[in-house]
C-alpha cells in the first residue's frame, strides 16, 4: 500500500460570500489542494448551508470572525463591491494574503490604497481577471509581435441579464456596486485583457454612458449605466474602442477582443475560447487550442488535449493555482495582482469622468 501525503505547505483558505462566484472560488481552491478552513456570509446559517456545498470545515457568523480566526493564509473576497476595500484592509492587517474579486474597489483611490498596503505588508494580493487564463489568450499574447505595429485595438463585452425592468441586482445600486456598473463589472475585464495581450497601455479615453432601463424592481430611478461606448488611444499610438452593455439581447457573456497590426490581426471571443483567429491579407485561419502546437507560454494553461473544450472553471482553477503558488513564493508570469486591479480602477474612474464631462481624460 502507498500512503499519498498531502503537501505539508498546504494553503489554508477562507471565503467571504456564498453566491455565484464564491462557489467557483471554492471549487478552484479545492482543486489547487487548499484546505478550506471556513466560509462567512450574511448569516451563520447561510454560511453553514453554502459551506457544506463548498466543502468548508467551518461556518462563521461574520466576515470579521473569519478574518480574525487565525486560521487563514489566504482570504477570498467574493462579496458585493463596496466591501472589497474594507475587508481587504482588515485581512492584510491580520497578516492574511488576499484574493479579492473585481472591481478591486469602487474608486481608484481605495484600489491604490489596497495595492499599497499589500506591498507594505509583503503579502500577495490578486484579482480574478480570469480571462487572462484562457490558453488562446496566452497564445495571442505570445504572438503579438508577429502582427507588426499595432494600429487598432477594439471589441466589446456584451451581456443581456439586466435586459428587463424586472431584472435587478445589488450591482445596480451605486452604494453597493460603485458609481460605474457595466464599466466596473465587465468593462474592467476587457480593458485588463486588452492591456495584457498587447503589452500596451490605454492612456486617454473618451466615453459615453447611458441608462436604458430607467426603473427596476428595487432601484428606481436607476443611477448606473447599462451601456457604455469608450474610445481610447494607447501609449504606442494605437487607436481603440470598446462597447459594453448588460442589456444586449442574446449576448450572454460575449467578451470579444480584436487587435490589428501592420502585418496581421488577432481576435479572441470568450464564448468560443478554443480558437484564436489569425487574420492576414492573403488568408486567415482559426487556430485551434492544441497543447501539442501551442507556444510555451500557452501550454501550461492547456491541460486538456485538443477537442476537449476548456472553459471558465479551467481559467479560475489556473488563476487560483497561480495565486497560491505566489503565496508560496513562486511568481508565475501573467498573474493579475492588486496593481492590475488598481490600474483597472484608474481606467474606470477616467471613463466615468469622461462620460460626465464629455472630454478626453488621461488614465
Ligand atoms: N472574476 C469574475 O469573472 C467574476 C464573475 C462574477 C462575479 N465577480 C465578482 O464577485 C463579486 C460577487 O459577485 P457574485 O456574482 O458572486 O454576487 P452574488 O450576489 O451571487 O453573491 C454575493 C455574496 O456576498 C454575500 N455578502 C453580502 N454582504 C455580505 C457581508 N456583509 N458579509 C459576508 N457576505 C456578504 C452575499 O450573501 C452573497 O453570497 C462581485 O464583486 C463581482 O464583481 C467576478
């Protein structure tokens, strides 16, 4: 008989939140070999119910009790956005590393404070910009030099889950979700991905926002945008634009990014993540995810053979595994940190200011 030993330096994790993304974090934490020490929600009963499904060892009556339990190496913060900053600061003060959901904070100043505190404390802080963990995103990033000088970066992030007046959520309330809703919730993912793949920076933005559904069940009048259009210029001089909507019928979670250069194009569609479109004047093709042919950078994020589709859970699993590796001193390329979360918050603030003033705003 062989005794299989678990790693002695097993990460001890806690999760605050019991909703959609908390379940995804719990699965990824278990997959990465963590011990799930505890869960906290809005009540101990909710934490107990959710904790059972998540495979957690204990249910806590409040976030503070979990943070102060002394049981954690890392805290996953999966709550509404307004709690990200205060809970992160408490956890860092208690010496606990943090994986905090996006948007990192509801304003750029708080996000910068969080990044600064993590740095001062010497603790890992990461943000689940998980689309970075699609193998074909890594492939696009590895091939960016092949398309020549980038001239245009464009795309969209479209959803329809808030299409009807009856559709409502804490995200719609600026007190809970922040002053920018579609921009902070999904626009932040797109901007992070565009900068990650190109290695370039958005330096100035001009944006418009609109509320399409003026009254919802509990939020009336609605104060945060359903749609946004953003034009931008990058540090290298490329032009760009992105359209963001949470009321686009038929679009569920369509993050689309296309980059045109002087000798080729690259396009990635989050809902069709097994392919990367390689555009060329004399011919184009869809490159299939296949660990046998992918670049070295993409291969670690392609654990399954070609034709066995990977998806959102795989991205999350890889992100959490890389976050834990960083906590254990192994910093892997492409890990989205609090610095990246703070960067996205600067862009969000600039977009909101531009939408308010009508002018171009630096970011
Ligand atoms: N990275 C991604 O791709 C991704 C995807 C979805 C959501 N998110 C982010 O995750 C966060 C949560 O989103 P969701 O979709 O899971 O929302 P949700 O509404 O499904 O869950 C929110 C959870 O927070 C809990 N909560 C609220 N107040 C609390 C408090 N005071 N103490 C403890 N728990 C409390 C609620 O009980 C609920 O379980 C948001 O910041 C969102 O932007 C990220």
